[in-house]
C-alpha cells in the first residue's frame, strides 16, 4: 500500500496543504472554541496552507466554509482563497474528502473527548492533537486521576458521584460528597473552561452544586479546596515531548471560573511564573510525565497546584486541546519559550502528519 500524497500544487508550483479547521461543537464550550478557532485561522501561514473552515453547530450540524465563517468574530475570518469550495454530497463525508489534515479546535465533549478523533481515524485523515485514548482520558477527570495516580504522579484526593445515584439516594450521596468538608469543589467529570464548577462552602450549598454539575453530564467529581498557586505548563511533541517555561494564573475571582478566564479581563497571567529553578525543573518534568501517562500526543496544557506551605505539587488537569487564542496560556508559554504563535501552529500541523505516518502499517522493503 502506497503512502497517500498530501497537499496540492498551486499555479506557482508550490505545494500547499489544505487544512480543515474544525470549530464550534455541541458542548458548553462552543463559544470558547469560536474564539480559539479565529486565532488559529489567522495564524495559519497562507504561503503553506489553504484553510478550510468547517463548523459544527450547537445542534451537531456540519457547516461548510461559507456558513462556518459566519459564526466567527469578523476579525477572525481569513481570506478563503481556494477553500471557497462547493460541497456536494452528504456531510461530513464530503467535507472530509476536501482536506489533507484537520486542526480540531474543539473544546469539551463531542470534540475534545475522542469523538471527532475517532471519526478522523476512520477517515484516515491526519489531525492535530492526541488520539482517541489520550483525548478521552484527558477529558474525563476521574479516569485521568486514576491513570495519573497509577503512574505515581501526585493528584488531589477525590470522590465521584453519578447522577443516577443522586436521584436514587440523595442523602447517601450528600454524605459521600461531603467527605472533604468545606470548602470543596464540585465539577462536571467531563467538561472544561470551569463550566459547571462550584466552590461549595457549606453542606446546605451542596445539592445546588451537584445539580449544576449534573446539568453538564452524568457524573460529578468532588475535590478538596487546597491553598495553592495555579501553575501551568505547555507540552509540544509526539515521541519526544518538550515542556515550555511554567506560567502562573492569578484569578480575578475567588477561583479561576469561566468569568475570570474569559469575561472580566482582570485575571493575571505571570509568564514565566516566579519559581525557583528547582521548582521549575520539577514541574516541567511532571508535566512531561503526565502527558505520557495519558498517552497524549501533539499538544497539551498541564495544570498544577503548588500547595502553599508544603510546597507539594499536584496535577490538576491535562487539557488536550487547550484554549488557543493569541492571549491564551498555551501559546503564551511557548512564545516565552521562544516559539511564536504562527510557528507553533505550523509545528502542530507537522506533528499531526508525523503521527499519522507513524501509525500507518509498515511497508514492505
């Protein structure tokens, strides 16, 4: 079986890759995806790439380029060039046949959780980021914690509760959920951007917090609130992943909730974080280990707690498709490490093709 040829030649003879940028999606992180995608679309080098914007609506419908770009902020719309194509036939099959590689700028369930990755594997199309397993583990907080702990990585304690259990015996669930005392955090087990997260300060507030988490999925995770700094590290690579300099989040609100991340503009990002050289080396090594433990590839942002007083590190989450605006922590950390935004996006496309080639069957000599 011969290796398929990626890319086409334009009138000048240059070989260009047609990159499908997927964005939107059915998850509660739809709007975050639009912001990220606008930045990625602007950054893809038009001398090397022909951009094909492809959107997924909140209801799950697939939108080809002319309709897709209407979802984006006007400043995020690139010149379409040859991507202004007519799509004939059923979606998404016809859309997939138009691209060489996909950059799935999708956050949350039904996009970042292995769903789209499985579709692209079936279609045999290279794509940016982790595969099915790494994406699924990174999205599901409890399974991620279990895998990280198995690999001797430090994580906070937790309890997991299911919506069915809550409806069956709410009194027992309240007792389980109150294991850590107060304050504690209640989160949806499979969502990001701090959507559905509540800092619970009393037993009386727990039912509402669980109800909010269950609005976004079948299970919730309860974690203790620890007095800690929030440190993040960006990872880039496949077989030999590299770690960026660490950065620190100083949230404008009581914790780094959705408003503090995206709305009020008052949270502080300290890049690089004020750490000792030993602390920086420790957290960068932990980030690479966490990336490998979940079977990630391409990119991830690994979030940590640095407990005040004890100086202990805890892995909080591994985000396999982190926020990707030009002011998001993932690209900012790489910029501080010497890799600019446009170069970063290009490198991610290269890594996608590298991984695709590695996964193809070995050819006879």
